[in-house]
C-alpha cells in the first residue's frame, strides 16, 4: 500500500468503543470509536480538531465518510461515502454486460466470485446484484470500514438486503502473513481490479476518486496478487485493466472482453 497511508487519518468520533467494538453498536455510530482504538489512530471529538494535512474519518448524515485533508484543496471538500442506494447502483448487471460475460455467466448460472480487490465495492455489488455470491477482500482498513458501513446500511433496507447478503466482506490481504480464509472451489472466479496510476490529467478525474487514489496509492504488488490467485483452484481469473494497458503479466489472456473504456482479461485453467 503506498500513498498517504494510515498515519494521515484522524477519526472523529464521540461514541464509546464499548467492549465488543461492534459496528452496529448504537453507542458508537459507524463503529468509528472502536475502529480508532483497533487501528491505533488519533481520535478527536470534532472535525475542526483534525490536522490540516490529515484525512478525517467521520459520520456524515448517518454514513461513515472520509473527508479530504483541508491542506489539499485539489481534492475538494466533499467526503467519500459508499452508498449503494445511489442511482448508479440501481441497474442490475445483465448477462450481456461485459463484466457478466467476463466472469462466465451462462443462462441462469452465476459463478461464485472472489473479488481480491474490493475497493469501493462497485464491481462486487454489480456481480451480487446479478446473483453471484461474492467474497470481497479489502486490505486498506479505512476502505474496509467505508465498505462495511455501506453494506450494513444496504442490509437494513428491504429492497437491497438480498444483494448485500450475497456479499461477504473480509478485511486483509492474501499476500500478508495473516491471509483471510477464502471459500475456494473448482467453480471459483477470481476477480482483480488493482489500482493503477491515474491515467487522465488529474483535473479530469472526479474529486472523490482522486481522494480514494490518494488514500490507497498504487497497488504495486498487483502482479504478485495475480500470480497468487493463479495458483488457486478455480474456473476463471479475470483482471480489469485500462483499455490500452499491457496485460498484468507476460501470459496472454484466454479471452479479452471490451466495451467502451473497459477491458477485462479472462484467463482459463492451465
Ligand atoms: C481500484 S480499487 C478496486 C475498485 C473496485 N473494483 C470497485 O469496483 O470499487 C483497488 C482496491 O484493491 C485493494 N487491494 C489491492 N491489492 C489488494 C490485496 N492484495 N488484498 C486486498 N485488497 C487489495 C486496494 O486497497 C483498493 O482499495
């Protein structure tokens, strides 16, 4: 993980971490007090107390929200919130969509997917919305907290609960000393969408995305992650890439799926 890292995040929380550190604890909205303790992050009561060069992780309108550092006006002032009730998430993924074809949907068949780079959960949500069971893994603790909060809010809404329930979110990194345990079978589709350097002039990239990129940095170990995934049992390995980028390693994908600004490289069992 590169970028500004955890040292630059201050948590704004007035709650009590409680004994269990349960994110659903009404005395600790969003589980932020517990999160600050667990991650050994500085915690303050008010956003005005956050150092200018720090991100602020706070509750905004009932959601866990990441505010850009005040010293970075180029990142804007709006917080990053993951919200699966937004219109962008409303259309279910169809079988003809590129992501569906790349992950091997056939007729009514929906493969189980392990998303090794969960991020903002957009792809995981799209796949689960179409019927896949998705295990989503995210190693950045702040991104994991934003996503866990969004999934908990979605699970509490009757219209979204069935999609949220198809997603199992895990924290951690399979390349670390303490890898999360994953469900693996011959049907598993491994999905990777690593963070690459911002391609467009940064002024053209939407500010919340720039903020996300500044928090997480580039995933410089993406090739290693792919090599790890390739050693696991599975039916397919799918890597999302910028349209004109080279493949993730020297191997040629079995099939390439393209549409507009998207490219998915799909690899089949060896
Ligand atoms: C480009 S984002 C993924 C976006 C995601 N596909 C979406 O639809 O929102 C990449 C994310 O993968 C995470 N990541 C990268 N390598 C990882 C690894 N080895 N284990 C867990 N998470 C990883 C990064 O922290 C980052 O949040």
